[in-house]
C-alpha cells in the first residue's frame, strides 16, 4: 500500500504563489509517476502536471504552462507543485496522485491518491 500526504494549500491573492507538497510512504518502489490534479465545484477532476520518478520527465496542462512547476526529491519521496502567478480560475481542491507505468504519458488509471488540499485564489 502507498500513502500520500499533502500540504501547502491555502488562501492567496491573485498574482501570488503557493507551493504544494506531497510526501509518499509505504510500498513506493514500483511507483512510476506522480501527478497533480484539481477539481473545482461542479467540474470534473482535471490533470495539472506530472513527473516520472526515474528521469524526472514532466508534462503540464496547457492552462498552467509557464506558471506552475512540478519537481521531485527522490531522497525524501516527495513531489512539489510550485504555483506562481495564480489566477482565480486556479481555485480548486488539488490532489496528489501516484501511478504505475500505465499512467504515463496519458495520465489515466492512477492507483493512489492524497486527501486533497484546498487552494483558493481571491481577486
């Protein structure tokens, strides 16, 4: 089993920044990719960014390219999402996910999820 624990969400003004963290524990050896997803009220859960553990390959949703950066610290089993130039439309619950090789590069079928953390951007 894999456990994911998120932190870093909160309230920020438009144009500001937040950094989300996701710490993985348990049987993490076989995890191939870690990703961030978000879900706004009444909307589906959307892909935001992903990174592979071995080589650090990254992918981003068009809506966040140039503003968000995903990274990982393999020694700490932790992934981060640096969010800059935040907009009100970024407001959502953000979820950390972990997947095996089948989850890359299509970002489907993630097997493990964090509890979600609220990000609210005020105008």
